[in-house]
C-alpha cells in the first residue's frame, strides 16, 4: 500500500506531458488569460456612455398630472353592445 503502480505513473506522465509538453502551453494559456483580463478592464473603462447620477443639490423636477376627459358612453368604441 502507498506505492505507485503502473497506472498511477502513466497518469502522472500524461498530465505532465499535457501541461509541459509542446510549445509552452502554459505560457500560451497565461497569455490568453492576460488578454482576457485586459479586454475586460478596457470594456469597463469604455463605459462612459452610462448616465451619470443626478446632482443631489439640484431641485427635484415635478410632473403635472392632468385628469383625462370623461368618456361619453354612447361614443365609447370599446363598449360592447
């Protein structure tokens, strides 16, 4: 018990080859991560079109409410009958 068998060694070898084999796959992966982070930061900084919050010292705007004119029941187009 506790020893490394052939399947364990083969699995470790495959993992090592995937991570370190070829043309620096880890460096390519890290470069892609860095590009993603840079584009994310650029996207956040380019968000200047968002509306800015209102000035709290400015007076509040009011909206005038107008009541609708009464509807004549004889001329109501929505009336059935």
